[in-house]
C-alpha cells in the first residue's frame, strides 16, 4: 500500500514539475523578440506547404494551443497568436506541424486519432470500475478497470512521436523559411523541449497511475 501511495505522489510531483518547466520556458522566451507574430509564422509555414485552406483562430486560455483535425483549424491562445517572440512562433509552428502531419497522413498521427475514442472510453470506464471496485471491495471489478485504463497508457505512448515530430517540423521550417536565424533556433528549442517534457511526464504519469491502481487491486 505504501508503494502505491508513493507512486501516486511521485506522479503528481512529476506533473507539477513538467508544467512549471514549460511555463517558465515560455515566460523567458516571451521576452526574446522575433521578427513576426505567432499567427504570421504559422500562416507562412502552412502556406509554404500548400495548406492555404487551414484556418487559424484565436482562443482564450494560456498555452491552450492546438490543431483541430476535424475542422482543419489551428487554434492559438492570445499570447501565441499576437506575440512577437520566440516562444510565440515556436508554439504556433509546432501546431502548424500537426496540420502538416494531418495533410501528409503521418502514420503515428493517424494511429493516435484512431485511438482517441478507445482512450476516452478506457479512461472513463476504467476509472468508474476502479472506484466501484475500491468502495465495494470487489477486486475483480478493480482489475477489469485497470485493464480498461491501459488504453490511456497506450494512447500516451503513441502520442510521443507525434509531438516530437511536430516540434522538429517547426524548428526546421522556422530556419529554412527565414523566420528566425540559425543561431536563434536554440531559443525556440528551449520552449519546445520544455513542452516535450510535459508529454513525457504525462506518459510516465499514466504508467505510474496504472501501476498504482494495480497495486491497490492486489493489496491484501
């Protein structure tokens, strides 16, 4: 039981650390000016690849940026959309990288998108069964919930290459298209590397959470 609690505590700390790193890196690189805004950088990257039909919208929130493959739209937070900084262009072009993946049917992205319904079902159903099993003492029900929750872990693992590839595309495009100088790439890299840590942390967290519930289900 102690081992299970330590795992859960460790997972929480890892998540907090990853979020602190990405917010800290974004804040620092927001002070480093770039020659264009996040929305202009993303638009240029998309247009150069022939994705003129992909829209870009401003949304509320902090680091809430994402690409919507169903609507074919990049949604950028206000600080990224309007920001003329290395942080803004890095995050914006990372999301544009997802649009490029979608247009090119990048295999890991296709697999990830197909896995979304299963992961959502596994998360909701798995946690429900685990909680019911925990409160009723029905170990079999808890183990069934743990099996369903493995879909979440699988999704997190599949997501890693998708995010790393999007960051690589962003860094290459920013330099190749002259949006930043080659000696400025490390500024963008610091933000994207910190963001990558959150994806790695999320994967480790999901694994640790799975092990935590497994230990609870097998606790005598």
